[in-house]
C-alpha cells in the first residue's frame, strides 16, 4: 500500500470540509422535531360560529362501499348501523317545524314538497304508519324556537302551499318534545312497537339513546311543542302500548330520532334513514366509509372526501365536520389551490405553506381546526387531488415554517399583482414581520399568451372593449387626434370589460368595416391585471353601507382613493369627500362590491372640471344645471344621453358620463400577503426550489420537519 502524501491528505481534508460547508449552507431546515404535526385534522363544512356561518338543515351522505354509523356521547362510542353500498343516509335536527300536510297520497305530498322547495331547502316528506295506513307528512324547517316555526307556518299557509291536498291533520307547528317508551331489544322490536302505537293514530318514531353504557332502542311518541301537549298524550299512548311504561323524558336526556325520509329519492317506494339530533344539542353521529372509497356529501356540491364525517348540533344549527388524515387533507388543498400542471417546486411550496397555515389555526372553529373555503384554504375533496399535488405533499411530509420556534400563520394569495402587501399598514394590521412586505413578485403569468384589448367609442356613443385581433388600424384619425379602428368581422362583440364571459351579454355588436374610436389599449382581464365594468352609484352605495361603520348618506357622487400603503394598495377611500371607515384595509375589497385586490385605482367617469363660456370653472358633479356645448355650426345644445367625450389636460380624448359612474382597475387577486401562488410559479420557472420560494415570501423563517 503506497502511503498518502501529507500534502495530498491535507488537500483532500480541506476539500471535504469545504463540501460539508457548502452542503450545510443549502439545507434550510432543522432535522430536530421541535414541531409535532398531528395525524388528523378536522375540517368544517357546515358550522354556526361567529367566524364562519355556513348553515344547512340537512346533510346527505353516501359511499360506494357503504357506511358504518356510530353514536358517541361524553362517555363512550357506540356502533349504530350500517348503510349499504351507494345508499344515502341523511342527518338533521329534531327541532320545531311547520307541519303542513298529512296525506296517504305520495304524489300529493310530493307536489307540496316541490312548491315549498322553490324557496326553502328545509322541506321534508316523512313516511309514517298511522291507523293501519302509510301516510306522508310534509314539514318545513328545522327551527330553534316555536316562534320561528309559527312564522314559517303562517307564511306557507298564506302562500297556499298545501292548497287542494286532502289532509288528515290541521296544519300546525310540530316540535321535538315527545313521550318515550322502551327500551326494546333491537331495532326490529322498536319498529314493531312504533307500528302498534301508530295504529292508534299517534306519531311514533324509533329512536336511540345511550343508557347505562349501552345504546338502547326506544320509541318517541308525538311531535309536541310544550310540556302541556306532551302530558295530554300520556293516557292515549299508554293505552296504545298495552299498558307498557310510557314516560316523559327529561329535556337533557340525549337521543337521536330515526325517521323514514322520502325527500331525497322522490320515490314512494324508497325511504332513506334520517337521523335527527335534538336542536338543543346531543350525541355526535359519525360516518366512516367501508373500504377505500370516500364519503360523498351531497350538500357540498356532491363532492367526495376522505376520512370520516361527524354530525352534531352546535349553537342550534347542524354542524358537519370531516376528520381526515392531515397529509391526505393536503392532497386536496394543494390540488385545489394550485394547478396540477405547475412545477413540482410550486406544489412543494404550497404544501409547506398550507401545512403551516392549518397547524397554526389550532381549533379556531371550536369543534374544527379549519373550514373548507378560502376563509381557511380551499378543500374540495378527492376530485381535486392529482399526482403532482400528492408528490409535493409527500416530498415535504411534516415540514412546516417556524419563526422563534413557533409555526407561523403562513397566509398566501393567488396573485400579489407584482408586489407583496404590508400587513401592518395595508391589510389586517399587526406586524407579522415574517411576511415579506414590498417584495417584487413575478406574478404576470396569467397575462402570458393573452391578447390586448382596445377601449373604444362606438358611433352610437357607447363605450366598451374589443379584442385587438378583431380590429385593425384604419389609417384615419378622429378630430381629437385619436385613431379610428376598423372592425374586421360581422357581429363583433363589444364588452363591458376586457374579457370574454359567456354568461355576460355584450353591450353591443358592430359589423364589418365599422369605424370605432380608440380611447385606450389595455391587457386582458386576468388575476394579474383587471378592469371591472362601470359600477353604478346605487350599486356601490349599497355595498359600501354593508360595511361602513358610519353609513354614507346618498346619493354617491364621488369616490376616490385618499391614502395608499407602501406597496401602492388603497388603505383609505373617500365617498362624497368623507372618509369611509370599513375597518381593516382588506375589508375594502368586499366593501367595493368584491374587488379582486386592494391594489387598485378608481376612475370617476362622471367627475371632471369644465370652463364655462366666461372662463369660470365648474366642477361636475357638484354644480347644478344642464351641460351644454357649442357645435361646429355655432349652435348651443344641451348634452343628451349618458356618454360624452372630453379632452383632458394632456390633450387626450376621455370617455366620461353625465351621471356618476365608477371604473376600477387594478392588479392581483387576494390580500397579497405571504406567498403569491403565481409568483411561486414564476420563481420555479426561473429554476428556484421550494425552499428558496418559501424564504423569499416568508422572512427569517426556518423550515422544520416533524420527526
């Protein structure tokens, strides 16, 4: 063996140390497990809390492999039943209802259902066995009080919802109070008892309740609104049960009523189990899929989700929460939040940001960590998953962003409009120094490949937008010096904003060879650059007054951005010269009829200054009297119609209006804080990895990995 030269050894050692140093400098996260990510996360679909009001009277679940149902209280969990493959199961509240009709004719009941469904999503057809016959009750609502149900009953009675239907009852308010008999050995025995009691003409429903560590089957008799009416049933109910024990349960006793619902399938031969939880609160019902399939939630756009579903009553409303594996939850979030075709490094960056955001949320929604909307982060279930998103989540499993040893609130937005916002001054307030403020962001991706549009004046006096490939330069100029453009095709659409939207009709169509005056040339409407259609003052005033702490007294004549923050975002507006207080800066988006971002300017088309014939200046709006012009023939005429065209101080032709109107143009989509998703795509396409992207948008943070 030849001995190594000492100098060679030193050189190799130095090389090794240099390599170690280089490798170490490229690893931005610690291997220690300072942060523990949970195994599961709870996502609310329907909930009634101050920060999230998403209300439904019913939740309908089904799964390709079937469902295992269970009931739990504060002490234990109990197996309840199994729903066969593909069979729907429904859940709701046992509250107060407007009971409209009871009939033996299913078609008549269904006709009443259809009438009420036109304006309510809380109408049900329930099948019962009474007096030896099958009957169908139609009721509306799942109200928390007798008063609310009484108001609904009066409404439907006045509307004649059950007119022409022969009913065996008088329309009334039905409630959750009832007598109880049992327990029975099982559901079959309870169903038999319910039929026996129903034969006496009483409303009887099978129910379950946890008792002495087991789940008991009982029968609840009646649908009453107070203790007096419940007590009045006792003698008749005792006789109907053959002298069996019939008791008045305490209101605090937990139970779940099981009804035969005929609403979902609309078929007299197919009943769906409907589990009703007391309106005052009670047990939690859980559905777990049998096999590998997910659970479809009909009331959430028929989407299918991984994990289990929990139904309960919170704040006198039905709550529906999905408990799902944390990492699998992120499959859908990442797949929903960014496009599947985007680079893998974007998927990774989004996964780490979304994981951090969810972990930071804690139990921000009482019985849930997050919600399924962009109030938290979009979560649309299995259909939104894709291979690229799953790869991004898997490659970063357990990784989160921390600052000072704590997970950060890693907010993100779709597009920051070229520059990130300053939270302290422009958005929600508060320092959050880990959110990089005023960072240039390569957000122009949505604009790539899009054609520009021309803002034009038509011969009719109307103004709008025509896509640039539909017109050519005519070589002629208007008297103002503006270009005339020639229309290329018959029926060319002129639109209210520079974008084709199939559901919005063009404001006009022009024919081949028509000449239009070019007023401006603008980019196509995208998440990066946008111009909204002109808004009427009445429309804006209504939107502003929904959020203004001091209502604006109309009419709305002027509206202007009076202050901007470091990134150029609007932080204050004035209406009729008075500051409008809508709270934090980001509230301006909603207050201004749902603008895409606060990085905007507003053009007041009805606001301008003119010089009268005597040279005096006149402010419009604000001055009384009509507007008049002197024509080329020397005649003075009053301006007719809504549109007029004036030369501004720069000698450019400007489209104006004789009444106030407001045009908003801006950049970006969302609050603009933290990571810009389009910006992340731009950085990834420049060759940067997800770690660089995250540390570009979140400053002084560490990427830590769960053990």
